[in-house]
C-alpha cells in the first residue's frame, strides 16, 4: 500500500481487502490529495502463485464497466519481469484513462523498489 495508486494519492488513505483465491473478492480504496474518494474491486479469476493473477476490475462508481487485468511474473536473470495487461474496456476513453493511471502506478512501484 506504500506505492499503490496513481500520483496524487493522499498518504495513508489507501485501504485494501484481498481474498486472493479463485472466486475470491478484492476491494481497494484511496483518496486523492484533493479529497476525491475512489474504490475499485473485482473477483480473482485465476491465481497461480508466483506466476499469474487474472482478476476483474470495476470502479465502485461504474460497476457495469468491468474490465480484466492480467499480471504475469517471469524469472528474468537475477530479477523478475512483470508483464501487465488490462483489457476489455468499455470505450477508448476508459482505456486511455487507465493507461495514464497505470503508468503513474508503475512509476510509484519503480521508485519504491529503488
């Protein structure tokens, strides 16, 4: 929770409930620095420890606009390669907004790991 979310997340506001098993649910919430609240959740569709997670993704404000996230982990020399794929967006605007958010998310992760 120290690095999750796009830029501008209010420090200490991120919360997560995770039941990481096929059919398990998750919910993640956070506030931006401007005070706006966000909540996303879904269901784990595939769980392969240390290899792959597939889960649905829907914002609390638009639950009917469900998309799918796949995260794959692969050995890469002395480290790990993370392959991320988010698909099945309702429209191009949703796709583009998520691309911006995930790009910020990965900058946060990179900074955290450094």
